[in-house]
């Protein structure tokens, strides 16, 4: 692994975070808000893994790897929950975003 | 470069060409079914060639078999997907025609 | 050889990026899903190339999982879309 | 009790409610309440034993799995953690009994049966909060926050009604943004400090750029979850649309868990790196929260919305603590540090008991009157005397009238304000109290007003009334017993009362 | 320094960023959902590039597998049932500029912080040093199931809590009665039949692999969950023999089993979740088996519950 590669991905975390964060607030549709939240999470995972790739002679750091796997499970659980809420609201009222007239 | 490496090189390049062809087809062909046809055939073949090329390079039989398994599975998936999508599109368009005819 | 694999991987990525145009252009969902399928196959190819380039055999397992789950998306789509569409049409005829 | 017995007890503070949640979920619906209450009592005993243990033996560490930091996860128990653990347990029991009666009476369930999930969810939420109070590991705290957040949202949508669902989705998205922002901060800190244990991270802190950004992300994430103005947008709807026992839990406890983390990070990790300006900004947001939240509460027409907006305002008081304890090194021995510290945490305690009581009481009003409209709750004093009395007592503490817990809190904060020379917070505290008095007396006046057109009330189980009253009495009682609480609070934290304060009484 | 590698990574990074932005700005829902699935795939490639095959496995299973299925299923719901989405008012120019400006500002600030980050050692050395005492040979598994097993335990708990959340949001605890029409003889059915044994085999293989190499409970669980979803899509409903009590037991089994292991350590006088060194290997395997079962089943239930909810909407009154 070259030294540059993980820096590219570490740096990528910054715009992804920004896009996700703004997206959660700016997007109207529930589904897009959920996708934005997932992107937000992915940015944090990306940074963690990029940090783990900084080689100090021991190979990649396993602790961030474990953290990200845990994080992915949590993120998927939360996303499934959010999707259920969104679908239920849509089925009951026909609203697909906050503050819409039913 | 050894001979086996040379063969790998050629096979992988050929695989890449098929991927390219698939994408060109995907972008240029006029209707859904020809696109579907071009894509699913081309990229499965491309993957097959790359898998074949890589099989020459992996150290163990087990790893080579795993590569083969991956390709067989890809073939299976591709066939199913092709069928499902084709079927879906067909029923959709024919359903549309029926609706049109009925109205 | 390593460089060749990476180069090839980069080419496939570029190929993928070009195929994105079909997702954006559509027109139908099926067209878009087809591209997702292309993504899957290309992703598997890139993973296998990376496994070779980086000498990381574990990536082949990732490719294996990818390919196993490749059907899921399309199956879910045609299942949930197709059935509901067909039903009213069937009743009408 | 020996110090060695404390380690299993610390694990038990998380494991026992979790076991209760699992047992409750596994058993048929009719057993759930009994099992849930049983495990609640066990958890209460464990937390009290921890409080007693920390008083006897001082702060304790537990290395989970037997692995010491930096690799393993450390739990840390000190006075601050013990106070919050005890607070949670003390709110939990009356709310639990209330919930049992509430659901047994068929309230809040309608045609759905998922309300039986109250017990598993509430116990796991409790386990998550206890974990937040005890954990001393950046990433483990992230997981604890998620446990707390997701179970809190699930509780908030327990009724399955549409307003609750919409508010719940907003709540969930806000909670996700908060926790992911926190996680980004954790990633930056791990990259800089190379460790996750709070003590190790604190050692590596300096005024470096990356850490400032990390600190910002971490704090903003926690502020979203604490609903500090202007990030409170999700709170009023979520807290008011939930069922009464759930509202009480969310408002009294859940927002406190993340506030606790802000406090802990502020004094233990960021200690050397926070600037005076940053602390003033936090105080400013707190002040804005007090005024805005209380003003909004004054304007609401629905009882539950009044109480929910009041939470936004009362949470603001907590943040006044931060500017008061952030001072130059020269003033490190200042006496007001302890006053501010005690005042802020007392506010958290008093608000927990008072707000839980208010939500329970309002729940009773709504059941009895059949409407959430504040104008419908007229002439209740003669007909629901106990609940009206509970509402009055809790409201008294919320306003800060002596001799209540709220009074002790606000008095100490005011003293610290003047002693530190940061007098500009004083008018905000006073104004906040007046606004609070406005909406509390607004409701009370209605309750006392005789009315000719009074509608018949629905019968309310006495147990519900007793639970609301018990919490209100607790909110008053801690005003009398402040010495004991403060002694516990001072164990192992940086702001112990320096010398016997000359001529000052709390 | 290798320009080809930088080229590859640069290209992949740009692709990821483009997919993320486009997924949120594209009109409608189809494009966003499909682009997001592609985003997950590209992320998996990024994990692969950073030598994190475990994470790549997890992402492959989640990004293109489970979450993709959930999103696609939701896509069908949102674009079809009831009326079409009302035309949304165009966002004002000022709002767009504000959004773009905030994004750039945030990205810049955070990017600067990442660039300014000093090189800390990390915990790789500490983990390598203790690996011998962990009972497994793969460092990531050692961290997940021994050094930081408390996190993993809670993570499995989060899955369970989320399932409870689904029950609350769906307005019903438990699953709908058998709700599907069997459609034998279809191509999908055939694929399911031929795939299913393979999927199960791969799941077990991954679980076994976790001890020595990348893989483990979570990845294996996802693969098993996918097998269940395949069955469901192939026309097989939630089976009748899964009585409510059995469903509950399966859902909480992994979480409860790990709790029991942790508590028995307490009674043996050790710390919570501490394994005796001689038993660490077998215990970890047992925990992983239990976790795999529950993770797989819970993920399957996520999908099935959502899927059933479309056919049998909740009965809760919708007073507003």
C-alpha cells in the first residue's frame, strides 16, 4: 500500500461527510434523507479505515476495522428502522417528507 | 515475463475488451432488450476471461477452483437477472399495450 | 504484473463510470437496474484483480459474497414491482 | 462491602437491565410488566450499592474482558457517575409502576399490541444510559449512544399513531446525525491520539487544529442529542407525541445522558484545550435555550407541548455551567467552581424528578379530561387533588422556588455567576424562572378555577397519581438533603468544594 | 510511490464522491436508490484497497445485499401505492446556494483537519502483541470477539433493539401469517434452489474462516440472512413452524448467549466477558455460532417484516 492511497481516502471522508450532513437536512424525501444519513456514516467509516491503513510496520490496525464492522451493523439497523417508519408514514398519510400536506 | 504471464495478460486484456463492448452496447443500443442482451452476455464473458487469466497465476488449486466457482455463480446470477429483467420489461410493455388497447 | 492488474482495474472503473450515464439517462427502472448488474460484475472483476495485485487472497471471498448476493437486488425489484403490476392487468383481460 | 465487589456491580449496572429486557421479551405479554418491574428493582439495588461503594472506596475502574486500555474497554465509576446512575434508578421505579398501571388499564394501546414492547425497550434503554454513565472509552460510548438513541426512538413511536411516527422519524434522523457527527470526532481523535480510552486521549490533547475540529464535531453531535438550542427542533414533537410514561423517560433522563457526556468530556478530556470564548458561546446557547424554550412553552395550547417545550428551556440552564467552570489557570482555586458544578448538576437532578412528575401528571389530566387542550383542564383541584398537588410541587421545583431542588440549583448557579464576575448570566436565570412561573401558574390557575360547565372526569387509577406525586416529592426532597448528594458528587471529580466555605450556605 | 495506484485510487475516490452527490441530487427516487447501491459497491472496493477485507465483506453483504434489497423494496412502495408523489416545489436559488456553500465550507474545514492530523501509532502493535492470548489467529476477530467484545455484544443488541423498533413502527409485534403465493417452476425459483445450498455453504465457510482470516460471525450471518431473503423472494413465506416464541428466542439468542458467557465469567471471579485463556478459542467459536444465527435471522426478519407490512398494513388507527 502506498502512502498516498490512504491519504486520498482519508481526504475523501471530508466531502462525503459534508454531502451527507447537508443532504440529511436539505433533501425532502424520507428515502433520500436516509440515504444521506448512510453516506454520512460511510464518511466516518472511511476515515477510520484510512487511519488504520497508516502502516507502522505491524500491518493494518485491526481496531478500526472492528469498529467499522460494528458501525456498519449499527448503521444498517438504524436504516432499517428509519425505513419502516418512513414506509408506515407513507402508507398511513401519503406523506413522503416532513411538513407535507397529506 | 514468463509464458503464463503472457497468456494471462492477453486473456485479461480480452476480458477488458468485452467489458468495454458491453458498456458501449449499454450506451449505444436503441432499445432495452438489445441493451440487455449485449450487456449480460458481454460482461459475463469478460469476467470469464479475466477469471481464466487469473487462474493461471494463483498459487493453489483451491484458489483456482474458488475463482471458477465465482465465475459459475456469476453466470447463474447473470442468467437469472437477464431473465427476470426481460420478463419484467416484457410484461410491463405488453401490459401497457393491453391497457392501451382496452382504452 | 502488479501494475498491469491495477491498470486493468482502473480501466474497468472508468468503464463503470461511463456506464453510469445509463443510470442517469434511464429511461426505465429496468435499464437502471441493468446497470447495477453491470456494476456487480465489474466490481467482482476489479476485486479479483485487486486480490492479485495486492496479494490479498481474502478479497476473493469478498468477490464470492458479492456474486452470491448479486441476484438479490434484481429479484427484489421484479418481485415487488412485477407482481403488483401484473395483477390488475390480469384481472382486466 | 469490599472494593473488589464493585467491579461485578459495575458490569451489573448494564447487564442486569439488559437481562431484564431479554427476559421480558422472551416471556408472554402478561408476564412482561412483572418481570420488568422485578429487574428494575434489582437494577435500583445495584446502582445504590455502587453509590454506597464509591462513597466508601472512592473511584473504581473495571477492565472489561480483562483487557486493560489501550486495547480493552474501561468502565469508570466516580461520584458524578454514581449520582446520574442513582438519578436514573430513582426516576425509573415510579415511572415503571405508573407504566404498569397505565398499560394494564388499557391506555395508549388502542387496537395494537406492540405496547407490550415497552418493557424490553425501556430496560435496554436504561442499560444503555447506565453504560453511558460508566464507560470511559470513546468508541464504546458511541455504541452506548446508539443503544440509547434507537431504543428511545422506538419507545417514542410505541403508540403507533401517525403523529408519533412522524415525530419519531425526525427524532431518529436527528439522533443519527448526532451520533455520526460524534463518530467522526472519534475518528479524528483516534487518528491524532492513537487511543480510545478517555484518560489516554486526554493526555494527548493540545490546542492542535485537528483536535479542535474533532472536539467541535463531538460536541455538536452530543448537542443535537441533548437538544440544545438551536438544535432542539426534534424534541417538542417527539416528547409530546409519546405516551406519558415514555415522555417522562425521554424528557427526564435520555437527554441528560448526552449532557452528562458533554460535561465529562469538557472537564476531563477537553480541559486544557477549551477556550473561554468557546465556553461563553456554549453558555450563550444555553441562555438562548432558556429564553426561547420557556417563551415557546408559554405560547403552547396543548399541555404536553407546554411541558415538552419547557424541557428545551430547562436544558438551557445546564449549559450555563460550562462558562462558569472554564476559567484561566490563575483562578483555578476559585470557590465558585464548586458552586457552579454543584448547581449545574443539581439542575439536572431537580429537572429529572420534576419533569418526570409533570409528564406523568399531565398524562393523568389527559386521561381524566379526555383532551390535551390546556383550556379543557379546568377545575381539577377538587377532583384530582393529588395530581394537582404533584403538578404544583414539581412546578415549584421547576421554577426554582425554595425549598426545592430547583431552588438549590438556581441559587448556586446565581452565586457562581456573581462570584465569577460573569454577572450577565444572572438576568437570564431570573428571566427563565419568571417565564417558567408563567406557564406553570397558567396551568395551575386553570386547575384551580371553578367552572360551571365542568365535564365529568374519567376515573383514574390511584396508583398513577401516587407515582406522579412521589416524583414531585423527590424533586422537593433533594432540596433538603443537598449535603448528602453533594458529598457523593464530589468523589473523584475535579470540582470538589475546596475549603469549608466561609459564611455561605447552600 | 506508484502513479498507477494513485490513479486507481484517485479514480475510485472521484467515483465515490460523484455517486454520493448524484444519489442525493438526482430527481425522483429510482436514480438515488440505484446510485446508492453502486455507492456501496464502490465503497467495498475502497475497503479492499485499504487492506480491510473484513470490512469489504461486510460492505458487500450490506451495500449490495441487505440494505439494497430494503431500499429497492421501499422504492417500489413509494413510487407506486396511493397517488403519485405530488410535484415538489422547486427549491429556491438561495437555498441551493446555501446548501452548496455549507457543503464546501464543511468539507474544507474537515479536510484541513484531516490534512493537519499528526501520525499517531494506533493500536496495531498492542493488538499484535496480545494476539497469542486471544484464542484466535486473525487480529480483527480477536478485537471483535475478545479485546473489545463488549462493543460487539452491544452491536448484536442494537440489531435486536432495531427489530423491536420495527415492531413499534410497524404497529404490530410479530409476523403476518403466511402471505405469499408459491410460484414454482419459475427461473427465480430454480436459481433459489440451486443457490441455496451454496449460500449456506459459503456462510459456514465464512464463519469458520473468521478464526484464521477475514470473515466471521457478522459476514456469515449476513450471508445466511440473504439465504432467507432469497427464499422469501422465491415465494416461500414466513414459515408456519416458526411459532412466536421460537421467533423471539432466535432473535435474542446471540445477544443472550453472550450475556450468559459474560455473566458466568463474573461468577467465576473474572471480569465481565473475560474468557479463561485455555477456553478462549472454543468459547469464541460458540459465541460466533450463536451470533451468526441471530444476526442472520434478524436480518431476514428485517426484510420479511417490511415485506409483509406492504401486503398486510398495520391495523393501528391513524388519528392525527
